[in-house]
């Protein structure tokens, strides 16, 4: 009788474990909870080894990247080995997710092909992937095509970044279309069976930010360089206020609450890039000529003071997510990627920040 009882217990235990494992699998397929703290980094896939080797006259970008020597060497972004090494650095930095700079392009070793490799490699590194769609100002027919391609292709991929089961998509220069037009884009995707979690990328500071809440579930400012260091905390708390006001007025009622995504960055300097010497992103904001007041200071001082300052400012606004701008936009000197010049300084600082961010209640 004892043996029969034990067997029955083992069968019951196996059934229970099976149910638990199935539930866990179902939960994991839904991605992050809305309230989870997530750390995301921008990742760029447009580099080739000529960028470091050839001069601009020879078809490279040496003058923009001169003085930078990534620890992985002068790399091609389509090289799976390089992507693997980058993801090892991301794991060391405790990053959760990547926003891959992407636009639809089917050429060999182009964005579509590289994105496939990034998704493939991300699974083993427990990284989640979305895109920062670079063509937010394109005609709506193009936007519809490109976003459907991306979301339909990857929505069920184990590395797809999701919130409450919804695949995340980030849109750069979303201000190129009105909020109602973006709502139309996402409505058409929903009719096609894809309910997304859209984030407005790098557009808050253009003066067309908070009215996009509704179609978008978050605002984000990519570059902090146009903001005086002493104003960073106030800037981010103001962003937080817009999110809270929206949620009280609309978001909690319509079932589409928004999140506050705060940016941290080790610095920024695009002055070495031809045609882009007019300030951050080409904008001539007030005071941009007096660049010593702003964050155009990469490489940072030995203790990473500017990076720490952006993190402290972000934390003062009680962020839901942190965006790292960037992992490897080396041409704008905003990278945390390990280099011979700075070693793993910014990678390890990032891990320190992530621990502090996630330990806050």
C-alpha cells in the first residue's frame, strides 16, 4: 500500500510540476510586466571595418571615428562573432534589452539580415530585442509595410521584447506624423492581429511630445546634450509629470497607461562628423555654441562624472525604464562599448547603475 501511495503522490507531483512549468512558459511568452524595471540600450548595426581603417575620401569614416579602438577590433556589424562579443559585454553591464537601429533593407549584410542574427544570438544571452525604427518620417504606406514586416516576423520569437504580451516597437522621429496618424498605424496593425506596445523614441524635446501619449505608451529623449547639466533632474521630473498627468486624465481610464522612460548617457560629441557640426542632432538650440555648458564631453573624466550625473538625474524622476544612449554609437561618442581607450569603465558603471535602479522599491 505504501508503494502504491508513493506512486500516486509522484504522479500528482509530476502533474503539478507540469502545470507550473506550463504556466511559467506562458508567463515568459508575455515578456515583462508593466511594472517591471527594464534597462534598454540603443544598438547600432551600420558599422564596417572600413569605418576605422579608411579615410572619408576613401569611403570610410575615419575622421569621425579617429581615436576610437573597440576591444573587439575594427568590426563589421554583420559579423555574428562580433554580435556575440557585444552581447557578452551587454551581459556584463546587466542590460535587459536592445533597441536595434533598423530600417527595412534587403541588401546583403544589410539591416534585415543583421537583425535576424541579433535575434538569433540574443536567445543564448537572455537579451530581449526590439527596433528603433529609423524611418518615422517616411510615408505612412512605407511605415505600415515596415512595421508589419518587423512585428509579424518577430512577434513570437523568444527574444522579442514584450510588455504584457505586446511586442515593443520604438519609433524615431515619430513627430513626422500627427498623433491621429500614428493611432491609425497601430489600429491597422491590430486589425492584422498585432497589438503592439509603441514607444516614441528621441522625440520628447522637439516640443511635440506629450500629445503623442495615447498612440504611444512612453516618451523618451535620446540626447541630453542640449540640456544644461544643472537642469537634467528638473527636465526628467517634468517628463515624469507629463506621464503622471496623462495616466490620471486618460491612461488609467482607457486601459493604455504610459510609462516614464528616462535616459542615461556617458556623453555626446558629433563635432567630428562632416555636416553635423551645428549641435546635437543638427538642432541649433539656445546656447548650443557654448558647448562647455552641455554634455559634449566624451571621453568623460576618469570617474565617469557625466554618466553618473545623468543616472542621478534619471533616478530623481522615479523612472519605470532606463534607456542607455548608447551601447555603440561611436560616431557620436555616446557609447559604453569597451574600448582600448577606456576599457570596461562604462560597462561596469552601467552594471552598478542597473543594480541601484532595480533595488529601488
